[in-house]
């Protein structure tokens, strides 16, 4: 497995683990919720996608976020797919950038996807581009077949 494919696998598996606790998952598109559409900056770049499914993460009864997975044809064939994949989290609570990075680092550790040194390096890179989120905001991750990963909020490409 080459470095680009390895990174793609890390990102997709991390996103899957974050969504793994989501409940009430439903396939397809629907309206009336924030994850029913992609962020405008991503659409403006020409990424056309259909929602594969959506789920709500609850922790001790508290709603944390709604997660949605997007692909060009509305199906997901796994971490080794050669199609772009987007993953949107619509937050139901506010989190600092640092807390989001801590949570993500924990997920990487639980998945044993990288060494401690790699996880620390990735966390430093995320700290340069991620932002605090508030209730009602979203963050979308786009993973391209090349392994390139882009992060968006509702307003702009973060990095």
C-alpha cells in the first residue's frame, strides 16, 4: 500500500470511526436538516455528490453531531475506493479546535492507524487549519482518490 493510499485509508477509517457511534442512520437524501446539502464552497469547486446516509451521534443522551457521507453516485464501496468521498459533521454542540483535535487523535489511537509520532504530526497539521465549531456549524472533509484531503466549513476551504 503506497503512502497516498495509506493516508486515504487513515482518513476514511477515522471518519468511519467517528460516525460509528451515530444512531438513527438513514440512507439517501432528505431535506430539513443541515447535512442534507454540501457546503457552498465545496459545491462551487464542482464537487457533485449524493448523500449515502446520515446518522446522529448521541452521548449519554446528548446530541453531539449529525454525520453524513457523500459520494458521486450515492454508494460507498469502502476505504480503498477510487472515488472522492466527503463526510460532513453538523454540530449540535460547540467544541474548541483543540478539543476536536484531541477527539480525533483518540480515534486514531483506538484504530491503531499510526505511530504516536505520526498522530502528533497530523495533530499539529490539523491545528493549523481547523477552527472552533459552534452549535449549528459544520465541517466537511473531502478525500480525493489521490489521498489529498481538504477541510471545509460552510463559508470556505479551511485547508
